[in-house]
């Protein structure tokens, strides 16, 4: 756990906040005596009420990190792939199935 005086914390607040975001704790001191502690907020506080309710009901599994860049790009290859599936779905819709 890092220690920081109030003056040091004021001067380098952004740096300490980044450390807390990274999972570290910071003990704030005044004249050498601890007066406060900065701790990271648990990830569940960043979720909406609906997301928290779905997690409690085991209907949603929260992610554990960032999505890899290759998963955010469309796949390479023929853009017509999947066109047959779309045509079949549209045909079923027209037939009323």
C-alpha cells in the first residue's frame, strides 16, 4: 500500500488515481498520521441495476477484460458468405413460417 501526504496527493492526484484504478490502495496521511484510504471501487459498482440483477440471476456473465481488436473487425473473405442464410430467412418470412 502506498502512502501519500495530503500535499503530495494534491500535487499528483492523477497519478494516484491511475494507481488506484490499477488495483492499488493509497493511504493518505496528514502530519504522518493516516486520515483516509483510497481504494478501487469493485467492478459491480460500474454496472447498471439491470446488469447486476441479471448477474445475480445467473443470466449474465460479466466480461473479464477488453475485447481483442481482431474480434471488433469484420471477418476477411467473401462478403456474400451468409447471403444464402439471409435469402432463406426472407423466403420463410414471405411464406409466413
